C-alpha cells in the first residue's frame, strides 16, 4: 500500500503566465486573484527566488507584491536584482515599488509620517498605467518608507502628499512601480491599473476564462486517465462537486462517485446531491446510506474530539468497503484548491501547506490523485461550477464541516436531536435567503444545546432545548466576526423556530468573534 501520488491534471501550457512574487504581505493572493479576474493566468512564488528560477517559470510579466518590511530592515525579503534585468515587464507594488527603487539606484527614505488608508493620488506625467484615469483620484496606501528619488532611467508619473514618487516607470525596460495597493477594493480604479500594466505595458492578451479553464482541464484529465477508471468521494460541498462534474465531463462513465451519507447532513441535502449527480448529470453514483451505522457509533458520546474521531474512522471504514467492491480503479479525484497548495508565508520560512483530504479519506490507498481544481481560487471554482451546470444550491453552498451536524449538537447526537436541529437550521437558511443575505455571510446555522430550559407555550409548561443562532462574516475562516443581523430578521427566525420546531422553546444569538471563539461550537 502506498500514499496517494499527487498529480496536476490541468496543463497551463499555452497561457501567458503572470508571476506574483510574494514579498511577505498578505496581499500576494489578492493580487493573483485580481489578475485572474482580469482574465490573465497568475501564479504565486516565494519572493526570495533567484532570476534563474523565475525564468524557469517562463513568465510573461512579473508583479512584486507588498511586504511588511522596510528595504533597510534586517529581515527584509531580498529580491534578486537580476529579475529586473530579464527583459520581462515588472510591476512593483508598495514594498515591491521600493525594492525596484532601492535595487536600481533610487532613494528610499523613512519619511517619518507614512501613509495609511485612503490617500489622494495626483498624476504627474502621462503613463500607460493610468490611461483614461482622472488626474486626481483616491488610492489605498499602507507604508512607512517612501521612494524620494527614482532610479536613473525612471520618470515619476504620480505623487501624493507624503510620497513624491508614488508611481514611476522606466519605459525602455518596461519596469513600473506604484506605492499604493491597486489590488484592494479601497483603490476604486486599481483594477484598471493592473489591467493596463498587463495589457498595455506587458502586451498580454486576456485569455483566462471559465470556458478555457474547463476546456483545458477536461483535455488534461482525458490525456492523463486514458482508458483507466477513477473514483471520487462526493460530500455535496462545492469543491468535491465541481471536481466531480469536471472529471465526469472528461471521462464520463469511467468515473464513479461515492457519496457516503453519514446522516449528519442538513435538510434535504442528501437528496439534492443524488438528484444532481445521478439525476441531472447521469453519473455513476454509489450512494451509501450509513446513517444508522454512524448513529450507533456515536451513541452515548459527548466529547467533541471523540465525536470527530469516531466519524472520521467510520467514514474511512465505509469508504474502504465500497472501494474494494469497485472494478480496478487507478485514480482518486480530490477537490484541492490553489490556496491549499500555494507556498505560504514569506521569505526563507515559506513552506507548502499539506493537502487536506476530502472527507478524511484513507491515507494508504493505491491511487494516483487527480486534482483538477489545484490551480483555482474558490471564486473561480464557483464560476466553473455554474458554467458546468451545477445548481446554485451547490455552487453557493456555505462551508460545512466534515462531521456535519454532529459538531453542532452539544452533547449526545441522537436521531431525535438531529431532526430538531435540521428543522431549525432549515428555517434559519430560509429566512437568511429571503433577506437576501446569503452571499454576504460566510456561514449561518443553528447550534442545538443539549441542556433544557423552562418555557410556557399555550397553557402549558415546556422543558425543551435552546437553539443558538450562529452567523458570521469572514474572508477565509481564519478570523470571523459575528454578523449584525437585522432585528426584524432575528425576530422572524426566533418566532418561526419556537413555533414550528417541537423540542425548542428558546432562541439565543451567538455574538462572539473568532478569535477567541471558533466558528463552530465543537
Ligand atoms: P472553526 O470552527 O475552527 O471552523 O472556526 C473554521 C471553518 O472550518 C469548518 N470546519 C470544518 N471543515 N471538517 C471540515 O471540512 C471539519 O472537521 C471542520 N471543522 C470546522 C467550519 O465550518 C468553518 O468554516
């Protein structure tokens, strides 16, 4: 038995590549996403790589990201100045702008004041980057040091109150620098600046579209798999669903999807997955209804970690049993995304994040991995899913933990409690959707507490469970803020849950952010 071998099933051969050098700020991913939104293909690499390694990527344009350091700091990421002499167009952003100035003989100084937040940019001289933009407009700044003198061969194209060289360029060598952050929404014309760099200055053609992503991935999967068989563990979540749809488009019936229903899913979720994949897509789908087996394994268990362990282990056992019954299968499809594989962090400390296993699959299986979403960001995955014809409910599904509702029932998980939580959760979802908030929120759901409290309904005393409403906004689930839901909406949720769901007589609201709380309760 071996660990699964990883393989990239998407060939990026003919795309012009924009290489984003990560100089250590949190902005590199955002820059890469904005470049993709403009329909150019981008990849992120560590900022400390040398010019030779840069050239091995065959980039058509290079962007130096922002970074936390001063060019004079001991821990500053050192950029190989040869990168600026490769003849490839370069755009330096914020710290990247200062790196260009410093490396080529300009002057970077600690001005003492710095600029943070919204700042007025004044255009000084004509520049391809600012084509058609107002002489003066707002941009987003976040820097202490400033370029006060451009290197020889550069001319100043914009300034601000505290940055005499807020933008500069060397036309002959196609080197550009901007002190502000064009990639953030707070720079309203920033996306135009990025596009102008890529199209006008670097001469690239926008060709990275959903249709072309699908076409390429399908072709790559077909070539790789040939006549062999593949399987995919479907969870009903966005990533595994889009990966399955993409691979199915490529190899049709050579793909078998396995949907292990652990009975811990939300209202009608299992039926939706089956309707979509077996019905609409006519996919070979093995549906294992293992709800009883999971419930039996969870009987009497209250400890959160123990619940997770039991669910993970049961999942693996069920999956292995199914896999053994299948015809010879060489490939396993996984919905790994680009953020999972990006070299994270900055400078020498950078390391590649380990892949997460969809649904906690066995580590020791004799499969080669197909990861058709390996190059995509979440928003691209959603767009590809829509283009492939997946229903909105799946494409826009909120993140859902692998152990499902089991970690949203505090205390023992029983069939009765699952029914109660499912009904209440469905009301929350319904009301949030009616209020038009589902795309604004990262997650919204109910948590059923194992304790009971006294209430009065009709003429009688009740002694039933409280439900907690948990709704958060977040960018990436690493941090989250509790959502300020409107009072009338909370009122409707509370009234409906208490009136319509037997077993709940009280509704509470979770107003904790992450950290120090987590999004899920267990
Ligand atoms: P926490 O609760 O740690 O959750 O703030 C962060 C994000 O991860 C999701 N989550 C999980 N996802 N398996 C998953 O696939 C899990 O065991 C799991 N636990 C939490 C959670 O819903 C949130 O989006």
